[in-house]
C-alpha cells in the first residue's frame, strides 16, 4: 500500500511524517478490535482513576503500600493514554498518519511510564519485604520521606531513559518507507525504519531494556525470596495467610508486566514478527492495565472498602 510521506531536504532526505499500518484489510475485523480495545481502555481508565481517588480520599489508606499503589494507578493511566487513543483512531480511520514530532512525543511518554512502572514495582516489593521481614523497623525504613523519594526516583529514571532513548533514535535519518508496522511508536519498529547501519542503536536499546527490566526484576525476586523464607518460619497459620495474601496481588501484577515486557524486548531480533509484536503490544498496553485494578480490588478488602465509600454504594 503506497502512503504519501512528506519529506524535507537537509543534506539528506528524511521522513517527516509516518503512518501506522492497518491491522487488517477487513473493515469488520478492525471495527471489532476497535470495540474490544475501547471497552478495555475505558475499564482500565475507570478502574485506575477510582483506585487513585479511593486511596487519596481515605486516610486509612495513607500508608506506604497504598501510596505506591496510587502511583502505580497514575502510571497505568499515563501508560494507556499515551498510546491507546491514536491506536483507536488508526483502527477506524484513514487518518493513520503521525508527524515525526508526534511519534517522538508518544515514544517518550510511553517509555517514561513503562520504565517508571518497572522501578515502582521494585519499590513496592521492597516495601513488602520490609513490612514482613523487618516489622519493628518498618515505620522508620518506610517513612513518608523514604516513600516519596522512591517514587521520585522511579519517575525520574523513567524520564531520563525516555528522553535519552527518544533523542538517540530520532537523531537518526529516516529515508523511507514511512509505514510503521506496529500499533504505536515503539522503539524497535521505529528503529527498523532508520537509514544505514543501526546495529549500535539496537545494541543500546537492548542494553537499556535489559538493565531497566532485569535489574528491578532481580530486586523483586530477591525481596520475595526473603519474604518466602520469613513466611515459612512464621508460627501462626493466620500470619502466613495474611502475608501471602498481601503479596499475591503484587506478584501477579509483576508476572503480567515483566512477562510481557521480557518477551517483547529481550527476545532475539530474528524471532520478531509484526503480527506477534502487535498482539504483545495489545496485551501489555491494554490487557495488563485493565487487569491491575481488578487484581488489587478483588484481592484486597481495604481497597474494596475504600472503593465502596468513594462510590457511595453499599455493595461493591
């Protein structure tokens, strides 16, 4: 399919506008996918907004664990809003184009929220480790100041990585084709459109992805290894059950987020295919963001109570 790509002349020809490839040539399939993604997007947005509001408006939830959960909800809101609206437009409209600047902006915000979430999930694991393994020191080790600093570091790392990766990739020339065979401006599909040898850029993206995904994940594994060891020697069955219940929601979210991220960014380049990559993108941008509020609300009585009060209903 020929796409009208605007070019500008500055020593070399470089693509000024991109266009997203169609998901399918069958209109009914695109409309069905549009409907499913829209419903999941609205569910994700509603769930995360309600959880953030419930935590902020209920003093009983002003604790480190729920402070991080509120930040996680904000990240999920930004994460989905940075890519889903344009994805929905591309499904049902012929206006599938995006400017070079718009693509760079989308890439920056998506990377910012994704990397920040990686770091925040590690901070949440450290919070659970401290609460279960060092309960007597919990109040001092996880003070309000410490929690704020951990959240700021998470957001700051995401911002630095987002700026660095986006600037590094969009400093390249794009000679064409201009069609992005993906659902949004993600790093690998944009890098594939660049001119010349991009092996150094691909290596840099892989190294950053490895550090930003593997390092927090290893911290999470170490934290939960210590937690499991502490839980196994607890004398009280009730104590063990409470500790496992507190951690299970977080572990499930970590598995969904890191599992999809690892498969997407850490598998060999030769195993990538546009169809599989698009399906994975739908999973980690839409499905996981929709499931997180459900996981935390269904498995946490305090969150359900706070949501009930926020909604002003007797039942939730």
